[in-house]
């Protein structure tokens, strides 16, 4: 069998062969290459509801959801109608449009800490801009981030961990100057003592601490009790800003994101994914006095030709309003609880001590019996077991992320029938690893 499907893959193989000649690695984002699962990607021609269909006609239940944005499912009618209506009047202006104001008002209304917000075009832009703003506001250069927290491919944040509390990161990618990485301090996640040690020594040099509110780019990791509040307290004590990266969790786990669930008030928040309804989008916002440091009012420059473009704003507004109208978060919690109960039952029945984390519609099955608290524990996962699991799931028509270090997403379009089918597939997949 060539590839994962027992069904045909002719057109996907042809397209991938063509793509590799003209696109680096044949993909426009690395994880799509399926190298973590020793395979080749399939190419999608259509997605609707919770289902995707590839160019060879194979249909799958989808738990990737374009990596989070598809919270209503693929191609929801309300979003299609909103995009079509907006497009009738032009797809981009480069001039302010009413949708931008509506989106800003909604974000300020839903997210507890945001008093002002600026739209951008990706999560990477959002985190990059938030860090620049924090440096400009504080007049300091150093930033603290945590192992396992991914904040997009920003030069100063794309760094690997060093040893010791004060060891600066080394570049995690070719093309990133060491000088950029030298301003970033990498610490282990969920270790508040290390953070306090760093601030005790060089707190007056630190502009900000940035953290994924619930780290979701190394599986799904939860903070220990008091950890996020401890970060909030130490930054406030030393005059540094606290940045929540809610690109994945924002508008996904709750209307107000993790900060609503945890009762934490960061100074700045990076957002994206769900607020674009499937179109490219990002945003960052926070305290008004900080946001007012942005140009044209302040000295911190940030700009974007397509920022706040009418199609993305219309799509995002339609999606968020529909989530509110149909009690989307309540539905997602019910579906998530059903999936979690089923998975935990399967693990128990098969005598597997794998970890499982879930919050609302986000989940991750960890192929390790280690307690999941940070990147080190995540990296103990059995990657060979995951590859067998992934292959079996895909052969049965269930698509999960092609990496053991990614989070799964449920949409409102999933139903009890799809959850039940997924659990049947999982039972068989867990039996072959």
C-alpha cells in the first residue's frame, strides 16, 4: 500500500510530485508534509461541516479544522453568505471599512483585558507586534518565553531552550541572527521558581513575558494551579508586561478565551484563527495606554496593507455571532466531554496509561505515561506508536493532525454520530500500536 489509504490516492500523489518541483518540500507550511508520520500528504478539494474530501474522492471526519479556525465546521452557510455579501462591494480597500469597527467592538466586548485592539493578518504578526509594542512601551529589550510555547515564526521568538535559568536561547532556525535570540530568555513551562529567579536578577531589563495561555503547540498542556497568576504577579512587580498568546485558545475555549476561564488579566493579548472565519487574520490588543503607543498616535510602528480587510472581518463576525446564537460553546463542551469519556474508557479497557488533556473543543492524546507538565514530558511520547495510530485512523476515514505534538479540534458541525464513529476507529487504532 502506497500512502495511508486503502482507497485510491492517484491525484494526490501526482499533485505532490508536481508541488515538490515548485514549492519547497511541496507544501506551504512544514507540518503539512506528513514527515512526522513517514508519509505523503493528501490534497483536499472540498470541505463541508466536519468532513473533508480529497482530490481522489476519499472522505474523512476532520479533527484539524484548518488548525483551529473552523469552530463552526467547514463552509458554514452564515460565513459563506457574509463573505459573498462583502465581496460584492470589493475584496480589499486599503482604507478603513465598517467591518473593522464592528470586529474591534466585539473583541473589546468579549475579551476581558482588551480596551483597544488592532487587526493584522496572522498569529505571527500578532505576537511579533505585541512584543515590539511591549519593548517600545517599557524601553526594555529582553523577553521571557517558555519551552514548548510556539508564537509563530518571529525571529526573536523562534529559539530553542538552553540550560539554566539565565541561559539565552540559540536560534531554532537558520537565518535567525544569534543577536536576536540573545534577547530572548527561555524557561521551562510550569516552573514559577525559575521565573522569579530571573526577575530577581535582571527584572529591570525584561520588557515582557509571553506565554501561550494553554500551550497548544506541543500537544495541549495545562498550567499548574497558581502558575498563570504567579506570572501575572511577577511581571507587575517588576514593571514588565504580561502577554497572553491566545491565537489558538481565544474565542475557541470560551468567548473571552483562557483569561476568562482563569480570571487572569494580561496586559496584551495576541489573537487569530477563529476571528477570521477561515480567512487569514490576526489581532492584538490590551490596555489603552499601551495600545496608544502604536503609530500613528505613538512611536511604535506597525502596519499592514490587508489588515482588517473586509472579507476576513465579515467572515469572522458572522462566525462569532453564530457561535453566540446557537450556544456553540455549550455544544462544544458536550461533544468534547463525550469524546473524552469514550477515549478514557478505551484506554482503560486496553490497559494503556497514555495521557489525555481536553478543554472544551481542544484535546490531545499523549502517547506516554508521563505526567504532562512541560515540553520535557511531552517529548517522552512514543512516536512510533503515534505513527501507527495515525495511519490506522486515516485508513478508517478519521483525520487527526499528522504530528504527535499538535492539538485536535472539535467543531459545532461534529455530532454524536461522528464522535461515536471516531471512537470506533480509535478502538481499532489503539489495538494495532
